[in-house]
C-alpha cells in the first residue's frame, strides 16, 4: 500500500437530484482514517448514489467532499484515483475480452507508452501470492464466473495501492468462507492504518464482525451513525427500516406427489475455449420441490444455468420437461412455463436502455391485453401491468418509463424477479436470486420462492450463499469441477460435509 496513514474523508451536505427524484438530501458521512465503516440502508436509500458522488461518477448538486478537512474537487473516478480513492462497483467494470493481467495493468491512472508485459506479469504474480484468494492472470475475463470477476475487481483496487477503498456489495457473489477471508484481510489492513474501508452491504453479520462504525440512510436522507460495538443487529435494522423487523417463518406444504417436472440427463457443456466445464450432470426435480445446487463460483454452475436458459448450447445430453424433450425456445418456454433468472440480470435478461415497463413485458408483450389486433402493442396496457408489478414487488423508484439500467442493482433484481415469478410458473431456474437485495427484500423474495414451490413449481436454485441453500432447499446437491458430487436432504444436511465437497476435500 502507499506509505502514510489514509486521510479522513468527509462528505458534507450531499444533495443529488435526478429530474424530479431527490436521491440524496443533505447527507453527511465521515470515514475516519484507518476505519472500517459500513453504509447501510434499504434498496433505493441512496447508498450507491452517495459513494458515486464521492468517486466523481456523479456530481452532487450541493455539498462538499473533503480529505483531511481540505475540500477537494473530484470530477471523475480518475480524479478519485489520484487522491488514493478506489471503488469496487456493484456492476463489474472489467473488459471481458481482455485477460486478468491486462485489466489490472490498464486500470492505472498513468501508463508508460510501452508496457513491459513480462515485467508486469512477474510483479503481479508476486502481488497475488500475498492475496487471500487467487485468480489466473492469463484467464480471459469473459470466461470467469461472477464470483471470480468480483475477486478480480477487489484485487485490482488493492494492486492500485489506494488508501481509501469503497466496496458496493462486494461479497454478494462470494461464498461465506471467501467473504470472511477477504473482509478479514481488509480488516487487518485497516487495523494497521494502511487502508480505510467504506462498505455497502446488506449482510448485517458482516457489519457486526468487521466494521467499526455505521452510517444509515433512509429514503435518501441521513438517519444516523454510531459505533458497531454499541449497536445490536436489531437496532441497526430498525434504523434502516424505521420499525422492528420480524422474519416470518416459511410455511412449507408437504408434497405427496413425486412427479418429475425437470430431468437432466448427462448434460455436458464446453466453455468458449472448448474446455468441458459441465461433465455429465444427471438431476431430477419433482413437482413442489426446491433443489439447491451449492458450490464455489466457477465450478460449472453458470454454464449449466445458461444451457437451461437457452443462452448456451450443451455439447451432449438431454433436457426433459413434463416427460417431453425440451429445447429452450420461446415456444417451448411458454408451453412448459419454464422461466429462468441467471446471474447478472441487467446483462443477461434485460435491455438496459429500454424502460422498466418494456422489460417487465418481455414474457407477454405479444399476447392480449398487451397487443391489439394481433400486432399493435398497447403502451398503456404495458404501463398498467408494470405499475402493478412495481407496487407488488416494491421496485424503486416506481416509474415504469425509466430506463431499467438507471435502477440500482437490487431493484433490477426485483424487476426481473417480478417478471419471472409473477407468471404461471411450472419450472423455475434461478441463480443467486438475492444478490444486491437488502435483508427485507431478501426475505420477501425467499418467501415468494417457497410460495411457488408450495403451489407445485419445481425449483432449481443455484446459489453461492450456502445459508440461502440451507434455508430454501428440500434437497441440496454440491457441484464441484463440473460434476454433482454429493446430495443430501435438508433434514440430514451437515454443513461440514457440504463444505468439504464444495472444495473437493472429501477425506
């Protein structure tokens, strides 16, 4: 890291408008030197907007940013980097067609006209040896799973030697073990006065375990700040939502039927380089059953979901839905009512520049009442349908005509889930459904998944959150190195055994 203690960072009176929407109203935040500070709030509370104002990604309408009590002008993320401030955004900023090495090198504010790539690779390899997790420097970013991309984003900021690091939901696609390892490493750097950390997270367990202080926003306004050691999780939750939070138990219907709805037989999948990443997967999911696939990111889960979503072709094997050979065409999807939410929904299942209403209508835009006369799309009908889903799923801000890319990551997730879960679903494929959601939204979404299961939907849940798998699944299978290597029922689940199979250590 850069020599010297990190500077105090103070955002004072930050106000930001987006047209008629006031995203922030006179918000204050102080990140003390060498502190691990958590920024909390529900989806849409203004957290990402605030840190993007600090980074120069947005320009506040009012307010100042100061370092060591001196006001600074940060007009762009490159300016922020010159002040030693870096950020890991909720959406990946890596260049997919470049290698990890190339992404790390070109992220610097200043580059030599001629780059010595052998020297760079040697120095970065030495840097990687001291990191809590490893990613191949020669791997192309497009071939990485979401969890691996997130690791590269974090490694990039550490390699840049920034003294202030802002993290927006950094552990959402990491396993609990990976998250604790990464946050523990950053915590050690703050204790050594080598780094200050500002983290946006909805995982209050992480706040209690690693943070010194918290600042809470609600509906774009400053609610309060305090020392973590003096606050309970319940008190932090109450500051975020304004009332005591109660988690409703998930009522599960006993399913007497064992009718198979989705059957995978010897599914094999190759990645872009021709390497087989899914190797002979056999799996049956029954009516009214949630089967969870647990595994460390990068073991073939993403590619398997892409095959089921029709985004990638299998090299071998068959898929059967309702005892019929299935191909993921739109006709077959609608016939079998098999819907899918893959990773990174803004990139994979949305058109960013189209409106929220249009994105919500992708499943039914060409059927009545959304189409008139067999070909004319009724915009008022699209808006009415979108407004209903926006209210039901609490999507913020509640404007159906906004481009969906202008929503926060959590609200994009809500919108896509609204589209997929609001239909008459027989088979649901869902990957990391609660990434980026606050804990109340997380609870609501999980309740909806269980409700779909109770109505007879066969659910395949792929998640890197082991707690989520354990909470929701009737059966859990572990995927390692492209294969399903272990299976257990929820009643017999042993976290130690599951964890060993996830990492390939079965002895």
